[in-house]
C-alpha cells in the first residue's frame, strides 16, 4: 500500500527509531538512572510528551516502587507547587525541545537549582541546553504529528524504569537485560506486522471515518495508548475523540453509545477479561466496536497485537491507532500531513 504522505512513512519508521534509540542511549540511561536513583521525580511536559511521562509513572511505580508526580507544563508555570524538597528532581520531556510551556517550566526550575533531566529529539534545543542531564530519542526529523518520537520516548522510559528498579534492589541486572531484549524483540515484531496491520486498519477505518465520534478505552499502560490515539484522531483525522479508562467508561460515557459512535477497546494483561466484556457490551448496545488484543477474539471485530507482555502492548496499540487515524483521515479526504490551526512546535502560550 503506497502513499506519498509523510505521516505514513513516519509511522512505518517507528520500529527502527525504537531500536536506534535503545542502541545508542542505553549506556546513558543506565548512568542517568544511577544519578537520579534516590531522587523524588517530577515529570513535566505537554501533549504527547506529557502522555509519555504517564507511562514512565506507570513503569516506575510498578517496577521500581518509586513515587512519581506528573505535571502539565502549562499548569505548572502558573500554579507551581509551593516548595520542593532537597531530594526532588525534574524530568522534562519535549520532542522538539522548544515547546514554550516546557521550556518556561525548566527555566523556573533552573532558578531553584533543582536537578533537571531533559528528554528530547534535538540535542541543540533549548531543553537540551538548559538540562543537567540529557537523554535523546534517535527518531530522525519528524515533520507531522508525533509518532516515532513518541514511541522512542516510551522506549527510553521503559529502559530508565528497568535501570531504576535495579538501583532500587527490586530486580537484578540479568532481569534488566531480559527486559531490554524483550523490548527490542517487540520492535522487531512491530516491523514484521506492519504490512498486515496496514491492511486491517485500512479496512476498519471506514467505520471511524463515518462516525460522529470515537472513544478509545484502555487500562494500565494501554490507557496511555488510548489517550495518545485520541490525540492523533483529533489532530490527523479531525474526528472528535475521547480516551479513557475502561472503568471510567462504564461510569457514564457508555450511556452515549449508538450506531454512530465507534469504540476502540485496548485489551491485554490483568484486565483483559474486563476489556473483552466491555467490548461485547458496547457491541450489544449497537456501537461500532474494534478490539485490539494480544490475539483475535471471535465475538467482536478484532486485530491481534502479537504481544502479551502487559507493559509492552502499548507499542503495538499505538502503532495500530496511528494507522487507524491515518486511514480515517485519507478516507475523508483530509491531508494528514497538514495542521489547520496548530503547528508542529508550539512557541507561544
């Protein structure tokens, strides 16, 4: 399936970007995790960078049993916490390294002499220059909505959480290496499955393109995929979309379902049965339902992720949601490479 759109090329480049990031940055990740191992971490960012930090929180609390706080930079610069303790450190994420709110937040923290780790795709950016420590995504130039920089950032955070768990005495180095190798194999599986996923997403995108709105429902790390997926549906396909937890979905939003609403359910892990039952319930109500799960499920439309590790299903979920958003846009005659109102880098509040 050929296309001249840059976005589709960038979606396809995600496996290579993940591999390149892990290959180059792993020694730096291990060193940085050691430096920050006893710090109370505050993560800060905007848009997809903020969502990536939620994955870091999920992993650090799960693997390393570390307390983590997440802040939207746009709120933080106007409503910052009243004080910080000596053991606090900040992790600021911006794919461009130039996002105005994130840079302002980092400048604010510089005045307070708080240790700063910058996560960015540009080593020459303001964020990189202002940070005490820098970890880079090696995704190459990204011209469209965040895809390969986002999954590369998730890969960095997965590696950082595993290294932090070693320093916290929760896992040993052998386990850390196994987790790293598993992530590399996941990247390889993404590449192997891309052609088949493009065909399946192309077929199912008709239902998204003709829907009044889309709900994407996840749990655990897949909640991050759900939130990122709806961000892309809004940016790329211009479709009203909402991402939420499976539990939250049942406490009100399910009431809005009809044959005009599409629901994408992300399954897998310890809450797989809950998500499958939710998908069946939404289908019985009459909604257009697609289940993304480790294996196909006969009772509802489904696509197999080919990944069973709960912390790693987020990667195939995100790639599939990228493809669904891309094909929904093209089916509605929308150029997915262009923004109508925003720009790739937000330089003013």
